[in-house]
C-alpha cells in the first residue's frame, strides 16, 4: 500500500458501542451493492444477532456481503447462526482455520485483529470495537471503553481496495477463486476515487507479517519525534519497543506534555507487576501516567499537538506490534483532533487516577528483581516466539463451533481484542 496523506476526508468519532453499533447497522441497512466486515470477535449475543440480521437483509436486497472473522477470536458460532447467513447469500470467511492438535491453535500468536467495515465504497469504519455486548454500558462493570471512526471521502476508496486485496489473497486457494476475481475486476472498473467531503488529510496504515511489519509503530515514533507541545496516548495494552519508550522519554525531556492513559486493572497481575518497572522508567523522565479505573479500557487512540491523531485496532504491545494483523487510521485535522483530545481530557479528569513516583513507592530488593524480570519477559517473549510460522493470510468458510475451550492462560489473550 502507498503510505501517503490522502486529502478531503471527513471523520466522526464514535465512542463505545452505544455510538458505534447504530451507525454501522444503519449503514448496512442502506447498503445497495456491497458490505465488507472484518472483525476479531463476533459473538452470538444481542449485538451479534443484530449484525446478523442487518447482513441478511442486505444480502437479500442483492448486496454482495463478505464477513471475515478470526477463528480463535470468534470460535463458537453455531451452525444455526452461520447457516442463516449463508442461506441469504452472505459469504463468511474464517481466518486461520485448520486442525487444532491437542486442542491448541498452532498459529495462536498470529491473529486477524482488524476491525473494519466498508459499505458501498461510500462509508467506512475503523477502530477497536468488536461485535459483542461487552461494548455496551448495560453489560455492567466489565463493559469496555473504546473508540472507532466513521469515514467519508477518498480514504474510503483506499480502505476498500485494501479489503478487496485481503479477500483475494486469503481466498486464493478456494474453488470460487475464478468467480471472486471476476467480481473484483468489475469493482475495480467502477472504483473511481470518492469526492472530497471534508478538510482532513488521512492515511490508512496496517500491520501484517510480510510487507508492513512495523508501519503502525513507525508512524507513532515519527509523530512523537515531531511533537512540540502535547502527546496523549490511550492504549489498553502498553508494552512497546525500546525505541518507542526512548522517543517518549526524549519528548518529555524537551518539554512536551506527555501523558499515557492505561488500564487500571489489567487482565493478569503479572502485567501489573511488569508495568511497575515501566512506570518508574517513564515517570522519572517526566511522562505523566493515568490509570483508567471506571471500566476496562479497550481503546487504541492517540493525539499529538493540535492536528495529529490515530484511531484503530493496534495495541502498543508485542502481540499487536509483532504478530497480529492490525489497521489504524492516522488523521491530520485540527477539528477532529480537538474532539478526540477533549474526550481524553475528560477521561483523565473524571475516570482516572494519576500515578506518581511517590504512590508507587521505591523499587528495591526482591520487588526490584521481580519487576525487572516481569518487565523484560513481557517485552521479549514475542521475539522469542518468532520461530512460530509467520502467518500469511488464508481464509476458508467458517465452520460452526470450530473453537475449543481455552486454558486460563490462553483465555486472557482473547480478551486483548
């Protein structure tokens, strides 16, 4: 993909399922020709059933509907759920299907983690929100805090092309290959660029295991180096590379107001222990750290100065930066950046506890050794696992109940969606 700024876009910030799901379902309800959905998690709950009905209605109206799920993130869809989609003409694809020896997934650390929707090549959605009821406030205390964007303008064409290429590459082994390429060729012929509808320049940036292995992290580092006044990063899982940490420390030391909004209650106590080492390291350089405590933080967003921001699916941890297939949009627009910045400021004021060196206490003795080991294991375990097969996209029709019950340690990874 050509990494360049595309002008003339309009973005709407969508916070949590209450804002995201109605906009997506309404767009699908108005679809005339095509719906493409990629998601890590699709559960058969009230949200998943709403999505199912919207997709079935679109397919029955004659739209081509393709849904791609990760077979580990969405393992337990019933035959009834899938058959209803197929009967209407929806094509539902499973990323990394295959046998599970001893109940384990060989490509456990290679996941399709993107969350993308494109409707009629006219509107797109990118963010971190899955199709599950735990993105709604009425789920209770465990409801997730998260973000997505609705996109209009020329960037939609770029996202649409990417989704077509991903489907074509993933489906290359299927019998329907010839039909797929004929359909894709028709869309290419009609794929003139969308007109300019707004003032935002934007890029669609992905991470894969072939050509774009570090694009998302690299764009973060470029923006951090360029920041002059302010950096706010809200991320559910924050264990980036050493170069990333070094750029944050340098920014804080040259006078930039650097703030991190991180999870107050991580999924595992081990992560909290590792974070203590990271906290001391950053706080001593002048970085301010806030723990979000109102509900589980699931967002992956950032703002830098007055015009640069990003929203997407990528955490800033080894899983997202080294293994998962991810997608972010990077936006250069003063009005939208101010909207997201105001949202994060409100989060810090009303729902976060600021962490200080005094509140952490001094690291010494066994606590220092324990935190040191935990931090560096968390940072390095992904690189130690690079001997695992590198996951090239491969899609097959989704099968019901293709997942197996997960051991407790692996179940935690599924929550990092």
